[in-house]
C-alpha cells in the first residue's frame, strides 16, 4: 500500500520503519530531510520527501507531526494532496512552554483532531494511536500480551472501520473502540495528562490503557 | 471505624451502604435528610446527619458531593470538623450546563482536588475513586474479575498509603497507583471526558480503566 507519513520524529520513524518492513511503499515527509539521512540509510526502502510529496504519495496518511505544528505542517502538505484520503491523526496538543509536565493548548471544549478536521473538510480525519508510546503503536505485544485498548474518533464510519482493519492487519491490534465522531478526540487527547503522570511515576513509557468491560 | 460521608447521591449511598454492611459506624451527611428517609429505612445502621455532623463523626471522610457544590458543601461541613483527617475526594468538576456530554469547569492547569486542598490546608485530601461508577468502587469484581486500576493523588504519602490499604481491605482493590501529589488530580479528573464517551458508546457504565504494564 502507498503510505504517506507526515512528520519524522520518533512516531513517524517508528511507524515508517514498521510499514516498510511489512513491504509497504512509504514516503516520510519532513521539513528537515538532512536530519533523517542516517536513519534512512539504516532503513532500506524508506523514502524521504517533503510533506507535500508524502501526502501526495499516500493512499492513506499519518499526521505524526508535533501537535503545536500540525496545522501548519498539514497546510504545507497541502489540502489538495490529502482530499478524499484518510488522515490518521496521532498528534497531541501538548504545551511544554511551562516545563514538565506539559499542559494542553487545546482542551475540554475543543480538540486538535477537531481543528484539523475543520481546517481540512475534504479529509477523513481519524484520531487514533495518540494515547500510547510509538513502540507500542506498532507492536502492542510489547506489554501485557497485547491485551489493551486503542480508540478511533472520526466523522466517517467507513474510514474508522478501515483504520481499525489496517491496524489489526499491520500491527496486531485486537481491541479498538470506536468512540464516535471527531469531537470524541477531546476524550483521548485528555488522556495525555494522566499518561504523562503515569510515565513519571513508573519511570518508563511501556504501559497502556485497557478498557475492561 | 467511624466514617463520615459527605453527600447523599448515588456515590454516597453506595459507599455508605457497603461500609455499614462491613460493620462500620457510618454517618451520611446531607443538606436534604428528608430525601434519604426511604433509603435509610432500607439500610439499617446508616445514620443520616448534617454535613457538619458527618464530618465531625468520621475518623476518615469521603467527599461524595457534586463537584459543582463541593467547596460550598465542605465549608458547611466545616474545616474544624475535618482538620487533620483524610478526606477521600471522589467529586469531579463536571459542567452539565451545555447538556451532554458535560465539559469540565476546572481542567488542564488546575483541578477540583487542588482547589479543595488549597481551601482546606489542614485536611489530608486524597483524590481517588473518581474514575469509575459507584457500584464498581465498592465491588471491583463486578467487571473483569476485579483486574483493573484506580489511582490516588495527594500531598501526604501516609494518607495515600492508608487509603490504599483501606480500599483493599474494604472493597478488594488490588491495583492502586500512586500518581504523585494533588496536582496529579488534573490527570484523573481529565479521564472523565473519555469515560463519558465510553459510557455513551457502550450504553452502560460497567467498565473500568486498567493500566497494563
């Protein structure tokens, strides 16, 4: 499958490497290709391009940019390159300007997922994977035998079902809860404050939320 | 043990009935004792009193009032009646004024738990049990064999340890995570938006968070 990954931090790199390893045709889009030279040399098959090239390449795209820069990065990627496609939005509206722990620069009555959907009405935004660390995103079996939960939020039911199907096929996810429309991203983005406190309490990020029912 | 429960809604009633059933000496404090006449007749041994009487009675107290009225109710309970005691704060800052789903009237950079601790500096506030429904609070085995997680937040380490010990003894809780000081109540109060969306998606409240690690 042709996949475009917007953002080249740990999340973009981890998902990109995993999907290339599965044989997919991946372009990682970045504003700083020089920073990825060493990494891409170690991951044969990953192509590096501009944000617009990655967006144009993908049949599906991931927003793996920093939350603070997501709207700007998506503008550079270009609405025309994303229109009609699924955009998996992994970004969180974390504000580190006051130090640790970060606060949220959008919260409670709005979410970054909604702002992205509003700014790009032709894109099928599916908020997901924003509630766990990058290694677990692509390998849920790293903790608890993979017996834990991720969420999808979005306005397009078919897009959410397709994302859930792909995450099962690609990464092995078994428990994916459809929370509802994109406004439910307020809920999953609001998991970050407790996630960060858990990381601080444990001293590592190898943990996950499970919804027991 | 002498226990004071402030608030007589579903949470106060459920915890009160459970603790009386365990043989404890419980006073449920309310501003509307007439509303509890039928309920107290069905739960022999529960005494109903004013908020101040319940606070004065308890060696430990529960804040089971509505979040919107908690600071006012605790003022009526009286700082002098609570000073030096543990107050388990179960309230959430839910704002239903815009309809469902509710938003939070305190969030992100502050929490109701912190506001209570600040208003009552002589009280050992331990935020806990605010992330699940009342029936599960006192009977975690109702879902998933009791294999799920609650949290404690507070500034007094001994108070948190005592609450964790009591919750194990009284209710059977096995996984209680100490998140840190009372500012970590921002994290658990922020679980409410996703909790509410999960309740709406499932159509029931018989589910729980588990932190898999």
